[in-house]
C-alpha cells in the first residue's frame, strides 16, 4: 500500500553502465538501434521478431504476466515471450546476479524506490528514443523520478496515492451540498456539529499514527522529507516541521482516538457503513467502499487531500511500479519495445483490467482507456498523485522514526520540540548502524 522510497534518483553519483561487461555492451549497442520514426518504435532484433529466440520478462503475478503477454502478442504475434515470477522488491538484487550470470530477464518490473540501485549497478538501461514518447504521455512527476542526468531508465507503469474520500450522500444531508471540503478548517467546522465521541461518530478518520498519513498536513505547511536530497538529513529538525506538527496535534480534536485505536477496521468499516463523511485512504479501499455504498445506499467521491487554509497544497508520498530494461539484455531494441508497451493504451488497459491498479498516465489519456473512463474514483487518485512527493531510497528506519514521532505528537506523549529531538537522535543512531 505504501511507497517506501527516498531521494532523487540523481543521488547516485557519476553513474555509468560499464559494470561487469554486460551493461557496457548494452550501452554501446543502444546508440546503434534502429528507430522507426513513423511508428515511434524501435525495430526489434530479427531473432525476437521472428520468434527464433524468446524475450524473457519478470513479473510478480501469473495473472498479470499472462494478460500482458496476450495483449502484446495481439500486436506482435510472432514474438515469443517467456516469463518468470519474481517479486518486484527483489528484482533489482536478483538481476545484479542473474544478469551477470547470463540467466536474467530482458525486461523486469520493480518498485521505483529500487531504481537508483539498478542504475548504479547497470541493471537498468536508458530507454533511448522512448523517452520522448513517454514524456508526452505522463507527468514530469512520474518521468522525473525515473530519470538520471536527463535520461529515463524505466517506464512508469502504475501509481497509487492516498486521497480524500467523501460520502456524497451524507454530506448532502449534513451541509446541503455534496461538494467535499478543500481545507482542514472546513472539515473542522463540520466536526463541531457532527462529532459525537460517546457514539464513536467522527467526521473524518485516517491512520493517525503514521507519517505516511500525517505527511499531507506537514507538507501543506511547508515541510518535505529530505529537503536537500541528502539521505543523511531527513529534515526532522526543520522549523517547518515544528509548525506542521503543532497543527497536526490539534487535529486530535477532530478524530479524538489514540493512535493505536485508529485501525483499518475502524476507518474502512465506518465509511462503508455510511456513517463517516470523510476518510483518508487509497485505491485499495475501493472494492470495500463500492460494496458498502451499494449495500447502504450512498455514493462517494475521491478528491485531493485537504490543505491547511492559506497554506500550500497537501502532498502525499506516492508509490509507483516501473518496468525496466536490463542492462545485460542481448535484445535491447525488443526489450524497449516491450517495456514501452506497458505504458501504451493497450498495455495500460490490460494492466488496469488485470490488477485494478491505476496506470501512470496523464488524466486525459486515462479517460480513454477502457474501464478507467467509467470509474468515477480514479481521477481523484490521479489528481493527488500529480502533487505527490516521490522519494526513492528512503530507508526503512525513516518510517520507523517518523511513525514514532507522529505517535508521540498525536498521543501527546511529549511536546513537539522534544518529539523532534528524539526523532533526530533516533534517525542518526539507526542511520549509523
């Protein structure tokens, strides 16, 4: 559900594709590939185009692999594609070994926060001419995070972000309008009338003890993790964070439960039953909410996260799955054709149909993809993703330290400044191990 990533891919310094021989050879051949300008495609190697040799791809799920390959073969019927199941989080590390040994994939899927390592290892190759194609189909937010020194190294494939989901029917009854709040101040005004702690009735619910959910408030007030792009300095001592945490602590009045009691069950069930005007969650909740809306007679919408009145937009920490071309592939043209297919109209449609995940394309393109155009909830996730922070390579201990910080503030275990000092020391200690 969550993206656990870090800094810009550019954090890897002076990267080349010269490691271990294989990637260097692929880089050299990349400039010699034949590009069909009219079709906006590379011309595949004859061995692959004719089916004499298979193209090897790593997927995480059988159902996605089979669906994508079937769709790819509708356009390229003579190409034989073989797949192996490899978890996305393991693909980069496995490719570093398998690629050098000569038994890796030509194309593989991974999570975007592993891409900097893949670039450094030479296990992700630049996409060449497809960069212009992809930049015309998706936002700078998505293409930027998979780029280094001006070159794209992976195809953004699916994206996810939390967003504000709202019960249109209930809001109409309570306020006379189904339009959602744009600020926390508007939500607070409704809470004054609607909240009832005795009956556990709340205007908004979210996972209050996690920095992943608190981030929208903190970013609206000007704090962004790793402000200098330095993994040594997450920004826990930043005065902007102090202001954000002070404001976040006051939101306890809107959702007055200890962080340990703000669980998925209390959030999703109450909204699905039609009792909560607002929740903050992600697209993984759609199926539960769809069932609840039908059973309990309400409609719901999805929009961008609430901002602090007079402050900046609310950011989120988005997740993204990407498709990379191996730096070791013997078929750099065909591999790029397959990777690019994942972000084509046909590829995006089959990914959405097979997984329900939202393709990382511009909203206008998404509307034309079968199934997505009819889904009234996708646009809200996409809109929030456009103002998200994508931070590859943030270590696991950022989340551990950050969550402790948020719990200390939300549960009022310490003053904000003391909680920040604890976070600074905790991060430094874990970072030094």
